[in-house]
């Protein structure tokens, strides 16, 4: 028997994350560690590389400081099986050592019951925030259209992809099961195996028992996990949320299949086309231990950012005109909004909350994430509307420095996932998402727990319109009743429904925007005042001397003046606004004047 070693092509190696030197081991560590046999084959292959040495003496003198000896740990319940196989005890480069050992620690952590249980609950939470949220469906589809263009795929393949997926496996008029060779080929080569829903649902295995059955062998935490799993399975069987989950997976599959067709049309072979289709629309199967730990704990949606940044960077280098095109469209739409809707854009933007004033990717030369849209005048009121397109652009806020931790881009801001959104507010009384203390707390433990519990239960409800208790339903009810707020522009029921479905349209009411801006300034000044009070208390207790306290207070007082001066510019811009009249008739907007 002749044994032939399969040689991957360069695109295949790139698609697999393979690098042809010592770093290859680092990239492959996670994947190879998935199964015991794979681990040992992997370690055995590494032990034969020319950068691995049996003894310290064999290492060249100049390189010895950059090598470390692999552990000779014996696997439990075995007498002579090394954890690192034939690599045990050998000397390897430091980077390789750190990668192998950290990966081992991560996979050991995965086997801990508590951690596995939390990962399961965290996956339920992530699916509820994405696949079960109509807003996210709209955002996903719109950003997929943009991403489809950024990876240089032709839109003409979307319709055939949609048709193939909707007919494959279905009966035709004659009752015959239809088969799509395209879908079968894509499935065979793993095009559909790397989407968000499929990856997250791997952590959720359906149960079969009554949700609250008691098992005296389990601790309370694992009881809650089993209950959640069984409830989830029961809900899916009753088809309440199954469709939303299936649609979310389908949305991504259409675009992946379209890219797959595009690459085949450009002459790629089947395997390379499949690998690129996986990569182009975010391959959520990630092997990097640190990234996996973060996505399962402090930054639950980090996987998207981790995968999309290289795609955006590649487009910027190889196809920069793509950004120019979309930037021009954004600026063009905004200019149309300024011409048709009237108002004063400079004044309106000056009074917008800081979180709504940024540019795409944090780049000042790109359009604002809040784009003014052309809405002609209806009735007596001036219509100046803006739509927030942040979530419609892949990685639109990837460099936005907003959130709890100063200077950290938005996608890297720690939210804690399920624990951060529910358990943290329940225990501490602080809302990480809103970045503020939960309102209504008195300092009386019994009273505060009730307030925190209400917040806890509210956050567990999926954001689905008309679902009792959901944020979307509350917003629709507010619009229906016509409840007014001094800080938020009033909305019609239609506009409120559009917002709950992902079309983030807001009316720019200068009076209410100014009220909100004043409140924003007051919050900042209040923070500085609290810092000044801390310094005064330290002085009274003798922790700082008088001169030091005066100097610190002076610095803070100057910061208050700087903020006040900055906001005065905003207010002056609004007070001197030149409100242009909106166009009533836009039919001759582009006609030349005689």
C-alpha cells in the first residue's frame, strides 16, 4: 500500500489558517486540540520540525534564550501518557510554548462544569439578542449587502442563491423533491457550517425532561442550566421562535452561497471558493483560545469584530474604491436630506448626543453614522429626519471610542454577556449597557432589590415587537398614547414601529435636542463636582495638604470650564441656526434653472 500525503494549495492553507513556519503551530493549536488523536498526531508532527530540539545543548548558543522546555505532565488515570505526546520534554520556541500551553489551559477550562454551564446560558442569551430580535435581522441583511460588495462579489448571484435555497429539498407541483447541485456542493464543502446561529447552537443540546425535574446529583446552578435547555427545546418544538432562528441562518446562507457562485464563476476551484465564502461572511469557528475565552465571557460578540477587521483592512488595501463609492453614497444621501428636508444641519448635529455624532469607522473623512434623509414637508411642520446607519455597515463602529472604558473601541468594550446584562445589575445596581446607576434605588436593601429585580427580568425578555414587556412593545405603547418627553422628539406609531424593526429614524427637534444636550453637560459637570468633593473630604481627614488639595481642585475646575465652553459653542450654533425651509415639491429638484 502506498501512502500519499495530501498537499493543500496556497489558498487552502490560507483558508485553514495555516502558516508555513513555526507560527503554523500557533494557528493550528485550537483546531488540532479538538480530539485526542488529532492532538497526538499534531504533537508528533511538531516534534519532528527542525525548530524543535531534544536537548538544550543542541540549540544554537545565540538562540537558547528564546526556547523553553515543554512540560512532561502525565495525563490523569494513565501511567505513562504525556499530555503533550512526543513533544513532551523537548525544547521549542517561546511563542510556540506559550501558544500550546495557553490553548491547553483554555480547553481544560472548557471541561469545567461551571464554565460549560455558563457558556450554555450565555449562548441562549446571545441567540435571544440576535436571531430573536427583528431589529438585528434588518441590520444583518443590510450590512450583508454592503459586505457582499466589499469582498468584490457580484450582486447578480444573490437571486439564484435565494432561489436555490428556497427550492432545495422542497416538493415541486408534481410532488417530486427538488435538488440543487449548487446547494449540495456548498454543503459538502462546509459553506454553511460557520454562521453565527450554527456556531452558538453547538453549545445548546436539547433536553427531553420536564424543565423543573429535580436531580439530586446536580447542584442548583446546573439545575438552572438544564431547566433553561429544556424550556428552550420546548419553545422550539412549539414553533414560537424557530422561524426567527431559521430566518437568521437563511439570511447569511443566501449571501454565502452567492459568494460561492461568484468565486466559481471567476475560475476558483470548489474547495477554494467554499473557503472564501466562509471567510467573506464571517467564519464564527475560531480556534484562538484568548478570543474564545473573551467571546464566552466579557465581550460576547467579539467574534464578529475579530473576523471582520481583516476583511475591512483587505478591502482598504486591495479595493479602496469600494469605500469611496459607499462614502459618496452616504454624503449624497445626506446632501439630499439637507436640500429636501430643510432645517439647519450644523445646528442639529451640534445638539445631538455624543454617541450619535460619530463617523463611520471613527474616520472624520467618512460620512456621519447618522445621515440626514430627504423627507419633504408634510402639513405645517418642518421635517428634519436622521437615520442611524451604524449597524447597516459592517464594523461601522469598529473604531468608535465609546463606552465604559475610555479609549477602548466600542466592539472591545466589556459587557460581560449574560452576567454583565443581568447578574451584574442585580448584584451591584449598575446598568453596564446604559452606563448609569439603575434609577429608583434608595439605599434600603429590600427596596433596592425590587428595583434591581425588575431590571433583571426586563433584560431577559427578547426585544420582539408586541411581545408583552419587551422594550419594543413599551416603545410602541408610548407612541400610541402620545406620551411626550422634554428630551425626546415625539414619534408617530409608524415611526416607532420602523424603529423597532431596525430603521432607526429620529426627528431632529432643536428644542428637545438642546434640552438633552444641557442634561448631558450637567452629568459631566456633576461628575467633576463629585471628584472635587472627594478631594475636600481627603483634606478634612488629613490625607492631603491644603496646597495639594487646592491644586487638584483647580485642575478639575478648569476642566469644568473647558466643558462649559465647548457646550457653549454648541448652544450658540443652535441659537443662531439658519433654518432653511423644506421643499414642498421635489419633482423638479434636478431640473436646470432657466
